């Protein structure tokens, strides 16, 4: 059983990740390929879910080795030539949830101060497992709200 502090983080992660998956399922097909906020809706979901790998893999240089997108596509700097289907994005979401759980499983509050080499290699400063855990949650919340605004602007119900 994970300790109480990690359980709180995991509960928040699950709450927002569940909302994101539910929101994704509700996106109408005619909006899936539409550009909103500079990038197609489907790509914003891909970016959000694929980013979990960056936070959940502690080893430097190991994240994003087996992805079909360029770094620019993943980080919303350019648009991939071939869009993902909803089913593909949902499958990605499932894989990334499992990866996030693997990161959290067995973690204790004491581990939160442990250096996170993967993030440190990218940001070139001290980053900890707590930074990674909070970033997973915060990043999901950010994109949940961004896409929710797109849905509401088009007269569709929001996630919350």
C-alpha cells in the first residue's frame, strides 16, 4: 500500500486524468481535427498524455525514445502529418496512466525529495520526484481546462 501522502497525489492524478479521458470521449468528430489554440484538438490530447512519460521515467534520456512523433510535434511546435484517432489517443492515455502508476507505486513521502535525473537533465537544475509528480497533475489540469474552454466556446458542455 502506498503511503498516505502519495495516496493524496494519486487521488488528484486519477481525478483529473479521469476527467481528461471522459472529456476526450465527448469531443465531437468534427472538432477532433479542428485547430484550436494553435494546434489540432487531437494533438493537444496526444501532447498531454505523452508528456506523462517525461515525468514518470526517472532515467535521463530514456523518455520519448519509442514515439512516432518528432520532439517539435510532441511539444506543440509543429503539427504531425498524420492525425491520431480517438481510439489511438485513448490507448496512449491507458499506457501513460500505467506508467504514472508504476512511477508512484512504492513511493513514499521521503522519496519526494529524491533527485529526478530525467528532469534534471532537461531543465539543468535540481528537480525531484515531487516536481515530477506535481508536474504530471498540473500539466493534465492545464490542458483539461484549455480544451474545456474550446468545448464551451463551441456551445458544448464542459467537463466540470
